[in-house]
């Protein structure tokens, strides 16, 4: 069952997740969180749990996000995947709309975190946050404000494309948790030549994905494909989560 079926079907209530937990061996299970929306839980938490958000233009139904969740789960990361409210509206209305202001998304993610961490049997400070592009920026802003176990940022938007002077790093000095960035070397939101020059906090680690663009799509001459880079990124995140325990 894919994430998009969570919109069409009637997922189980969050109460069933609280009472029964996640069944072992099941690829993904879907739930509905009152006042928030669909939730997909994938994998078992052999190394940890990650609350995962999406980028500005594509939600959890995108092929990239599906492959990322599958690969993370295979490496022992239990993924709790959510769509922001505006993306849910896009799905239901069938037409695109821009995301709201980033501060509103930070508050929305905080509500998701607070709703899910008691169900996971953990505290907000022991659940990793992460996201693709904009979702990673939102997660990092929340982590800079509130205590967080760690961050996994997939294609962080260090700056708008073509505007390297407009960096999105003002809150990074406040990041005290392990912060892992998985970044394509050709990412127009911040490639390796630029990012290596940033003065990032000691808690931040950037793992570059060879020849990947913002969606980690390499050129044919690179000798590897997007799937290989997704698997590499998942392996790095799983190792980082395990090392932080």
C-alpha cells in the first residue's frame, strides 16, 4: 500500500498505533492523525526513528520520497512520513499551490512531533527530524529552537538557485544536535564547492553525493544512478543515528 492510498482509503486511527504498535515485517502501515492528516510508518526502529517531511513542490507520494523511505527502512531507520497541510490540500483539490510561510510550517511540524513522540514511546528530544529540501530547512529551524536528537537533511536549500549570497544559515549556530546533510555535488541550492566554504557548526556534517543534483540525479557519465545515491544517503544516516545512541 503506497502513501497515496492513505488519501483514498480509510487508514487506521492513531489509537490503533498506540495500542498495537507497528507490526514487524510489514513494509508500511498507514494511519490518520486527527486534525493533522495521514501518517505512514515504515520499517522497524533498529537504529532509530525519523520524522520525515517533504520538499516544497512534491509530497510523500513522489517517487524520490518513496525510494528514500524504503531505503532508510532497509537500513534500520523507522520512518514516520507526513505531508504538510498545504500538500494535503493540493492532493485533494488536484491543483498546485505554494507552501505557506516557513514559520507556519515550523509550528505545524512541532505539532506533528508532539503528537507522535508519545506514541513512539519516546520524548521529543529522542526523535530525529528530517526532510527533503524545504522540509529539511523547516526541521532545522525547529531543531534550532527546541531540543532534538538529530537532523537528517536531504538536499538542504543553502540558498535559492542562482543567488548564493542569500544563504539560509542564520539559525545554524543554534543547532546543538548531530546534523547530517546529504547533498548532491551539483545541487543548485548549494554544491560542494560552495558548501565546503561555509563555517558550519561542529555538530554539522555534510556528506556529498557524487554528481547528484538537487534530487540526486547524476549524469549518465557518472557511472551510477539516483538509486545508488539514495542508498548511500540512507546508509550514512543509519550509521549516524546508530553512533549517536
